């Protein structure tokens, strides 16, 4: 078979694969449809260029393959053609870049009414924190983290006391309500990624990073870690449940706040102390008995 | 006139002014063959006499080039085997019983680092650079032959240290080829002890060795060109290697300091890249450092690195296409400026690898713009390659097939680069298999196509015999079709949202839908890998029994084919250096008898031909 024909079949196969592929993006469940649209646009323009360039190549290969008595054209430069091609390419690039930048502008401008969610990552797991009634998250520090204070909230920060803590790798979100994901990590890089939401950002130890989206489809989604974080990376999963307002309000009312947790811990400690005292008492009694 | 200058010891270099003024009298206007005399005396060459000085600690750039080529290929084969093991795990989980997640990540890391740095960079610059630069610019050797020899042996030690990390406790580092801290030096990542230290040491040795070689390439090209070889008469191969070397000299220091700082963090507990970290319930002794700083350093090296590999490939493929289309490269000056422009721009795009890294998001606007600007000169190069084919007289031999394969894979990978460079499009696709498919297509397969084309093209020069064409065609079609069927469908894994660097997919429904595709990709990868052994067999076979090539077997114009003996001997040019009268692309000039006019042909020999550009 003539090599040109095989190359042609490769191009044809690529186009057919793209049209008939069963593997394509997951159904979108957030406001970032614009990203999908830009990808589609890039597919049309970029794919068009790819097909055009390759078909032109195939044509040349078929038409101008070696003949002993033919001489190739001698034309070192064609300024006009080069100019046309440069400007056409520039135009195409601008057409792709412009929508990309517009959407990026939306991506980095978080709406005022977005609900802040503190996503805390470690090797290898997630947990979440929401602002309490005061609507503000308390400040945190890695050095504060211990069993009594799993999020490392600064104890002297009044905003922190009513924070709602979700010590689970699944978080519930309200449908059609923008969310600002605040990412932090206590050890290495991580990335909180839900393919259906299209958006992602690294969690970087030492700083708080953010991104936002608005879930718009009720359902359960899987969270994947998208930044390599060591040997457990592939298994670092979490979940998101997008709920209607009523379900969400019900869920959130059942969650524990930081002050609840402190109270519970104190109670527990008190009980522990009692038990210890009791034990000691019993132990002592036993000892006395033996003596 | 062209023969007036004879090399004599004690020759005093004249200033260019005195040369011009004295030569006016000898009739510049009348003699069409006039070439300016040399400005520098010829260097003395070191002649090795024993086996060791001739073949091992050798100072001849051609032998050093072959040494680089062989060692880079050796590490490349290791990288290939590692990729087989990875694909075995991804396509058929559990099929390799010994494969744990630790192993998998170590293989991913070593595969990436080996292929990018120790295979592609070393092969293009150390291998082709050493062999071709002196021959193509008409020099007898590199200007610093001893340094050149030390350069190769530094590379050798760097490879040895890298491979030694397979045998230390904990094994090689498994931190991904990007070596991102903090995980690279913390427990939880395989090889976070000796492994990462040896990796850093090896990279430092590589950079040191490369700097010695790089100085040689630059100064040889700038200072040791033969008479008449102006910069704008150099083959594009030399332009590509030259610009890539400039990039490397500016980019590698960032990697060097990054590696040094990481080693200090690891060994002396400094905190360049290490913030306060809570690990296993304990606060570590670090504090105040920035992990993103390392990413900036790494990608300030890492992005130019892409072009360090790509620019020599661009240059070489231009020459191959031109020779085998029997046609001048279309728009030579545009091609040169595109190479230089891409090289310059490549230093202003690094953070497009970091759109979702947590750096200030406003950087995205700047880096998306610069990244997409690079698409323009790159596209011009592609147009010029296909316009070179247009109305050519195309020999469809193995060399040309590799070039065509390069065009298809490079355009494909370039287009997907526009997806990833365009900041908001990158958000859903970054850290997924789309990225893996993209960079393998554009900087793995495409440059590999050029390497293979170059091997088939220059093997007759290096060995004096042709490689077997039938075996070559098998090699090409298996590699091209196989590699394309690995990486083309892989983009769609990225659309689904499958993240990179996953040892296993678990039971996520949209990921398991791709099990069949993964099996297919893995099978293709085994075939493509195995197909490379056809080349090794071909080389071994034809070294003894191949068809003798003789002088200038491809009817090319550039100087490397015009040496008095094939393969060229030590000193390259025998008694006298060649004198250059034209650019290397005078193919099919109207009025000339043959369809090529070599660079050394004086105008008086081809009076009837209507040469436009010299």
C-alpha cells in the first residue's frame, strides 16, 4: 500500500474515533459549561488545522513522490504566503485564547455569596469545615492540630468556636449555591478534584488556595486526589453529595460544631478522670486486700 | 582563490579589517568564487594512540558523539522496560505479581527522568550535537576536545549514580519526575531517603557535564566555522542544536539549584521548600518554606527543557525533509527566526505547568497569552515543512517515512498543547491522562520519530553502510501506528477524568469504563517497545553485511557528507578545510545539471544555474 494512503487512513481513523468514541467527558454537574464549550471550540479549530495539515501532507506525498525525470520546484521563499499564514494563525490563536481568558477571569473571581468550605487534606484523607452561624471560618494553624482540635483552629479566635466540623471524607453541598473551596494541606501537595465539576486546584502546605464552582445537579460524586501525594495517592478518595436546600439544611443541623466538640471532649475527659480515679480506688482496694 | 589559505603553524590571525582592505586589490568584484580568508589559525588536534585514548577517554567529537548515543540509548532501553512494567500494571492489574504501589511510582519516576534528561537531551545534544556540529560547520573537532571528553564521562558517572539508586535501601525515588517537595523527601513516598539524594546528585553531575559539552557546542559554532560558512548558511540542524544549547545553559542552572536546595532540605533540615508539616501526629522540624518555589525553579528548567529536546528535532527534520524531497527548505530565514523566537519565548511560559498549583491565579492570564503566542512560530515551522514537500520530488524511503510520522504526531501533540496552554481549558484536563497523552505525543514520540529518521539518514555516514530498508519499514510502521494507537485514545481517558499517576483505578464507574481501552493501550505499548529491537538487530546486521554507502549517498549538500573519507576520520577534512560558497539547500536549482549543488561547489562550476539564495 502507498504510505500516503496509510497516513490518510490514520487521519480518517482519528476523526471517526472522535465522533464515535464511547469515552468522553462525564456529564457536567457545575456551572463550568464554559470550559466544555472552549474545549469544543478548540476541537473544531485545532482539529480542523490538524486534519488540513495532515491531508495536505498526504496529498503532497501522493502527488509528488519521486520520479527520476522530474525536478522539484526551486522557490526558497514566498513572503506573501508566509505573511498570510502568520496572520491567519495569529487570528486562530486569538480566537481560542479570548474565550479561555474570559472563563479564567470568572474562575478566579469568586462570587460574594459563595459558601466557604475549608477542605483539609493529609496523607491520605480529607475532612471539611463549614462556617457556623457567624458565617465566618475561624483561623487555623497546623501546630494546633491534635486529637481535641482536629482542624487546628486557633482557640482564641471567636469565629472558630461555632465552626461546623465534618470529620468524614464526604461533604454535602447545597444545589445551585456557589461554593468557595478553601484548600489546605498539613503535609504534602494534594488536589481536591471532582471530574463532574470540571474544576480543581492544588492544596499546598503552608498556604490556603481556593477555587469556586456552583453544583447544579443533585447526586453523589466521587472526589479524587489529582496531585501526586505519595504512595497512597491513587486511593485518596472522598465524596460529595449535592442536595436540595431542605435536605442540606437538615443535614447541616445535625453536624457538630467546634464548641460541641470541645464540650464533648471535656465531658469525656471528666469521665475518663472519674474512671481513672475509680480504677485507682479499686486497684488500691485490691492491693489492700492482698496485704 | 579558494585555495589560497594554507594552514601553517605560526599563522597569525589577522583582524578582519586588514583582510578586507587587503583583499580589495585582489579583485572582489571580478572573482565570483571569492570567500573571505580565515580569521583564526587552525587548532592543534590531540591524536590518541592507544586503545584507551582512541576509544575510551577519547577526545574526538565523533567518537564522543557515538559514546553519548550508545549510553543514552542504553538508559533509554531501561526507560522502555520500565514503561512496559507500568503498562502491564495499568492494563492488566496484578499481572506482575511483585508490583506494589511503591514499585509503580518508582518506575513512573525513573521512566520520566530517564527519557527526558538522560535519553532525549543526551541523545540530541550529546549524540547528534557532537557528531554533527564540527562536520556541519566545517571544523576539525570541537574547540575544547579535552573538556568534551570530560563532559561525556560526567554523563557516564551521572547515569551510574542514577542507576545505583535502584540498589540502595528504599530503592530509587518515587516522587514523580517533577520531584515535587515536600513529598519527595518525606516518608510516604518511596525512595525518600537515599533514592532522592542520589537523584539530586545524578542531576547535578549531569548538569555539570552538560555545561562542559554545551560550552563546546556554542563556541565551536560561533568560532570554528570554516571559511564562507556564515551563520545564515548553516544547516537548520546546527541552528536547532545551537539554540537548544543556549536554552540549556540558561535553564539547567535552575534545576541545579533546585536539586541542591532540596538536598539541603533533606540532609541539613533547611526549609527552602518545606513549610510547617504535620506528619503521623508530629510536627516536623521544618517551617516557613515554599513548595511552590521548587515548582517555579523546576519548570523554569522544565519548560525550556521541552524545547531543548524539540529544537534539535525541528532542525534535523527540516534537513531530512529537504534532502529527501530534493527541494530547498521553504522559508529558511523564517525557520531560523522561528527557532530563535521559540527559544526566547520558551523562558516566559513555564508557569503554564502550574495553572492549578496554587500560585497566584492572576499569573494565568500572562502565561496563557505567552504560551499561545509560541503557537505562531511553531505553526509556521509546520507550514514550512509541508510546503517543502509541496512540488518536491519526494523519496518515500524510510527516512522520509519517519519525517512524515513526525509531522503527524507533532501536529497532533501541538494542537493538544493549545488545549492545555489555554488556562481555563487546562483546569479540567490538567493532572489527567490528557496531559500524559499530550506530552508523550509532542515530546516523546515526535522527537523519537526524528531520532529514528536521523539514525537511518546518518548511519551511512557513521558506519559507511546503509541500514536495511525492509527492516526499517517494519520498524517504522510498527512504531508509528503502535505509538499513535497508544497516545491518541489516551487523550479520551483524560476527558473522562482519569487522573495521572494512579496505581490502580479502583471501582469508580467512569474510570472502569476504560478498562478495555487500557488493555488495548498496554498491548500496543508492548508491541511498540518490542519493535525497537528491530533497529538494534538492523544495526548489528548491517554493520557487517550492509550495502556500502560510498560518498554522499543521499546526494545531500551539507558539509558532513563531503569529507574525503567515509566514515570521516579524525580531523575530518584531511589536508585542507572545506570552503563554503552557498547555503545547504540548493536542490533542484533550475539550469543545473544535477538536482543538488553542494555547499563547497564554487559559483563558477555551476554558472548556468539560477541560484536565488546563497
